[in-house]
C-alpha cells in the first residue's frame, strides 16, 4: 500500500493526465493511431502520472512539513502522518536540514535544504537520495506567501527528479477556505532504463474541510482542479499528452489516496468525441486504492500507487 499521507497534502499534484502524441520522428497528419497504440499511450500516461503523483505529493509534504516557521511542522518525512484516523510521530531521521536566511534584516526569505545523502530509507518504505532546496517568501499558511523547490541529485527509489515545484498560498481576503496553487514547471522523472516523463501543470487546491483547525491536519479535506500537459519517452518514441480535471478531485488527509473525482485525458489530434478520450474516476468518496479507467468505452479497475 502507498504510505504517503498528504498532510495538508494537497496535491496531487498531481495526478493522472491526458495526452496527445507524436513520435521522435515527425508526427504524421493522420489524427488516428492503431487501436493497440492508442491504448498503449493511455496506459503509459497512467503509469507516468501515478509516478508523478507519488513524487510531487511527497515534495509538497516535505516542503510544508519542515517546521511551523515556514509551514506546518511534522508533515512528510518530518514525522507526522495519519493512517486510519491515528497519528504517528517519526522515531528517527536519516537526513539533514540546513537553514540559510537570505536577508540581514528579516527572517524571510529563507532557504532550506533537505539532504538525504546517499540514501535515506523512510518508514513509509521509500528511499530518498540527494537534496531538495526550497526558498520560502514567508510562512506557507499565510496568504500571498510561496515556496519554490529545485532538486539536486534527488531520487525517490529509482526515480530521478528534476524541474521546479512552486507552492503559493492564494487564499483570498475574507475567505474561510484556505487555497493553494501548485505549479510544476518542466518536471522530469527518469527511470533507470532511460525512459522518462516530463510535465507542466497548474493546480488549484482548496481546503473544503478542517479550516477551523489550521494547524491540525487530521480533519483536512481538499478539492483539486486544474489541467496539465507533458511528454513521455519510451525507447525511441515520444508521446505528448494533455489532461483536465472534469470533476474536482477530493483528497482527505486521513486517506492515502484520492477518493473522488474524475480526470479526462486525450491526444492532441483526437476530437473530444473520440472513443480514445480516456477518463479516470476515483470513486464515490470511499477511501481505497481503486480507480476506474475507461478507454474506448471499456471500464477497467486499476490500483493507485502504493
């Protein structure tokens, strides 16, 4: 099972995307592909976006969870995680944290480097390597503040991670619902085989429950909207994709997975009425690792990443 809790884990960032396709050779003007290739593209996009979800949910939690000065202490690798309504604290750490104040007159901006060294096995079962470096303009729980993260030799298990990840608190004045915008620019996840995925996405994540207890994440529930695009390389083929959240995705802190909502995915050259426009539905709100992927009118059950 996936052991990532999403503290104020908004994200998902991330989630399943859609795609338009072209090969490393020049794409033909024919809008159609053989059925088996259309299906393969959908499968590859699902794999890539599940991997992206795992990686960037983790990044969000770790950036937010460093301490209460920059976020909400205890999320991600910093130890507080919720499973089945219970909360567990970290027993020990195998990483270092370096803090540098970039102004001589104020606390912010501040740079924080989390260094996992040559390998740091978390109690979630995932091993992290290298560094993530984040510059905070202010505490992320306050409107207008942001945190921008880059990666230096960073890996989760066998996935190498590159790109830029930005969290901005976009809560409007007078609103009783906290909101974040998560932007991912040219994020690249590379596998040992050399195959990779690249993605750019924009997500609006609104906290729809738990706002009355801003420093206690256990009752937090988030609604996620947005779209994304990117590319997937497999061997000599390069596939491009797009996606759109058509029903808001629901993420509860107390659940490891998305529990509700739907994403639509398609190739650029496909019409919206094409049978190869795929959908991924996360269910009715029940907390489980099951989702329904529909391609060419045929639904199938898939398991979300562990």
